[in-house]
C-alpha cells in the first residue's frame, strides 16, 4: 500500500461562528477543535500531516507550536475546499494515498477514517444519513446505488435538498487522480462560486471510475461545527461520551448530563461527583472521594477518603487522605492539605501546607505558610504575606491555636503549642508554648448613658441589646 498523507482543512473563515478567533481554535472539551482532529490523525500513523491554514494562520500555528511534525500549508485567500486540497497536494508525492479531514468535524470516529483510508477505491467518500440534512452536501446516487455526485446545500434543487444522505467531508483518494479531478473542478476565475472538493466525485465518474461510499457508524459524531449551536451540540455529545466512559470505570455521577470534563479525570473506586462539577486539566482522585455540587477542580489531586463540599474551587492543589474542604472554599496553586486537614467555608489557601489534622474552619486567608499538625486557626485569621513588594512566609507550629480575627504579619513564626489571643496583630515570633496577644484592654463604665436626641421621648429610641 502507498504511503498515507493526511490533509486537514482549517483555512475557512468560520463566518457563521461570528468570532474573532479562527474556528478550528474554538474549544471542545477544553481543547481546540483542531486538537481533536489531530489526535485522530496521529492514530492513523500517516507519513505526514498537512494542515491548510489561512485566516488567523499565526494564531493557529502558535497554538500548535509544539507539533513540529505538522506541515503547514498556507492557502492564501481561501477559495474553497477544492482549492485548499490543491494547495496541500503540491507537497505530496503523486502516488501517495490521501485522506482529507476537516478541522471543523472534531469527533469524527477513528474507525470511519480507517475504513475510508483503507477502502482501496480510487476515490472514497464517507457519508451518513441524518434527520436534518440542511447545511450539508447531499450524496446523490445513480440508479444502481453508487455515488454519482455531491450537491452542495446552496446549489441543491428541492428534490436534491430532500435527500438526507450527506457528505461528512471525509474523502480518500490517490494524490495524482485527486489532482486531475480537482483541476477539472476549478470554477471559472472571477466567479462567485467556490472551488468545491466535492466536485471531484462527478469528475471521477466522468472518467468511468466508480466512487466508494462508506457509511459512518455514528451519525452524530460526523457532524460539522459551523456555528455556536452546533459547537454546543458536539460539546454535550462529547461530555456524555466522557461521562459514560467514567461511569463504566466505576465513577458515580449524580447526573451525567450535568458534568463537564475539560481535561482528564482519573478516579479510584467508589468516587462520587454531585451535579455541576467541572474538571479542568489533569485531575486525579483516589478511592472514595466525594465531591459536592458546583465544584471546580483544575489540575489537582485528591487522595482517598477526602471530601470536597459544595461550591469549592480547587486549582493546583493537593488534598490528602481524609481531608475535608468547603463548602465555599478556594484552594489555589501550591495548597497542600495533609491527612485529615480541614478547610472550611470562605477560606482561601495559597502556596501553603496544612499538616495532618490542621484546621482552618472559616473566613481565613492562608498564603505562603506552613500550618503545623493539629494547629487551629480561628475565624478571620489572615497571613499578611505581602508587603506591597515581596511575599513573606508564615510558620505556625504543631498544635498552635490562633484566636479569631488575627493578623499574622509575615515573616513571622508561631511556636509549637503557642496561643495567640483573638484580635491580635502579631509581627514578632511567638516562642513555643507562649501566649501572645496585642489586644487593647476592655474598659467598662457604669456611669455612662447613651446620648439622646433632643425632644425624643420614650423607649423606642433607647433600645438596649
Ligand atoms: C463542507 C462540504 C459539504 C459537507 C460539509 C461537512 C465542500 C464544498 N462542502 O461544507 O459537502 O457536507 O463540509 O461538514 O467541501 N476550508 C479551507 N479552505 C477553504 C474553505 C474551507 O480550508 O477555502 C476548510 C474550513 O476551515 C473547514 C472545512 O474546510 O474546516 C469545510 O469548510 P466549510 O466552509 O465549513 O464547508 P461546509 O459548508 O461545512
Ligand atoms: Ca463545515
């Protein structure tokens, strides 16, 4: 078999998207559509991958700068899918087998691609039957069930428009033959009409070739993305696919239709995710991890038996075994909760280690710090880590107790077992076991009465509570 070259068409304007961004960079499952197509292309182990670009070419190329193997083809002003393939063919050996993919058909099944590339026909088209064929090229068969030509949506007469057998865009053929049929398909210069790749079918037939037709196994996955409604449709389909795979691997999802994975999720046994959990980047859960509704987990690891309660946002964090987080907690990069540590509501932790059993239950900011094992931070504790120019470290020893509403002005260290009285501002180290407090003494006076408004009478204004 001749070597296989892939052409991915990604030069179209994507007008129907109404976006400043090139269409193939629109995200599906957290990655550009083109990344999905490239993943499938790679799986075919081709001799080369040629990606045709034009609009936003620099943006597209830089999004895939790490892919040094891609052969970028600059189409110049896009004149249609036929012209795009023509441009790519210049860099492909005449005898090569060519498979054309579209950058805006991101969920194309690998099995379909393999079937089309390996069909052995001089020209082979991947089609499918749909309920609503609007917007797609229609596959017109001759009387004997062979493909005769493809009619584009905007050129279809009412009878052709009623055909629900559509072109997925995927097509395979021999490079030299494709070139010949494409030359024959070129529309007259200066006309309005684009140069259609799909016209190669009629020209192959005119040469007496029969054209192979493969039916896709998954009519939903071969649909293109031209506008944001179609993008959302493919997003839900992709999410359902991911959810099904995770559920088969043993994950409990409260509702697979209210789950979004925009990265990769690895789970142990018996993890449970409540509704509206969003996963981004690489997230790893141990066994028996429970995640409450509305949580966002981005690039983090949560060990066995940990619980993340409702509406918590975790990014770049490591939650140790049996630790609990939330509800309404925020763990930022470098947050590390060791075994059994506890972070409660309205607590933010950044670049800080909470050692085993440490508790930070409410309304607190812990940044650039170590909190020793068993230490307890009261509500409203703030590590003042930033002096306006530099970040400084706070060290809190084992079993230390920090009273509510305390400012710890870093750099500062609180010794093991030390106690800080509520409402203190601590700017010097506290030795182990000591009590430190900066609280002003409470004064009480019994000879004082509250001012009264001139002329005001009665108890209503003199409320005591
Ligand atoms: C195309 C097909 C149609 C098929 C449908 C499937 C043609 C003429 N029509 O229509 O039969 O049913 O896809 O989704 O092929 N592109 C370029 N250069 C260009 C024009 C387009 O690279 O000059 C790229 C686009 O970026 C896109 C792909 O080719 O990735 C398809 O172009 P698009 O304009 O979306 O074609 P459709 O109207 O969807
Ligand atoms: Ca399209």
